């Protein structure tokens, strides 16, 4: 119960950035209705993002590539205007699945609308600690919202241009203050847990 409250508390104090880790990215086989092997990496100091290139020869781009995970968002990435990304996520039952390196939720029928392009939210998953860094800093929790393109986008934004699986990233940082919205939602969650 305390873990749930802590997670929700972090969610409402999230800093959001738009990024793509689309180089070699694919939906996990479970998202396509299949079963996949658990990955051979983690997010710790030995087999974590800064050492992924040494785990397998297939991961060499993690050391020298420019469009892969992990990335360091260093301020040179263009910032989209407020309202550029609009989401519509209908209420639905979800199932969290532990994939060994992340907790994942596969979704159906959810949509992200962005400018002239339309993308469906296929799944979201959490990393702890964060996979990516912002100005060199890791965060306690990172959420990836993975989308697929519904139609070809005519928007010239480098964020989504030519990426088959755009990913929105939210990083979470602890805060000593609580917002009224977070407290309201925490109260609602306790009611749901009792139901």
C-alpha cells in the first residue's frame, strides 16, 4: 500500500520530456500476442545502460550510435510547444507484467493525437532507475509510453519524423511537498483497493 502511494506521489511530480529510443526498437512479443524471452540486461551498475554495449556484439550501437538507448537528453533536443501532444486514453482494465527488466502494460484502442499525425498507445512500461539521463542525471523511475503510427505524419517535427515507434518519456523525482491533486487521487486509490 505504501509502495502504491509512493508511486502515485512520484507520478504527479513527474517532469516530462519527449524522446525517441527508436533505433532497433520493437514492440515486445507479448504486445503482438506472442511470448518472448526475458532480456539479458538490467538497469544496475554492471549490466545497466552504460554497459549495454559490452553485453552482446549486437549492442555495439549503445556505445557509438546516435539514435539508440540509452540517451542523454542534453538540451540540444528541440522542445515542442505546449499542447503539441494531446492524448486520449479511455478507461480500461490493465494487467502489469514483470518482464525481468521492466513492468509492462499492453493496451488496446488508446490513441495519441499529435498535430497532423495520429499514433496509438500500444504499451507503457517502467524502468527503475531511469534508462535515460537528462543533463547527465538519472532519475528514480522512468515511464515509457510506446506508440505506433496510425497514418503517415506530415508534421516536420524531428521528434516523430521517420520513427516507427515514437516513445514519450516521463521521469519521476521525489518531492517533499504534495499537490492537492495527488492527495485527492491517493484517496481515490484507497477506495479502489477496498472495492
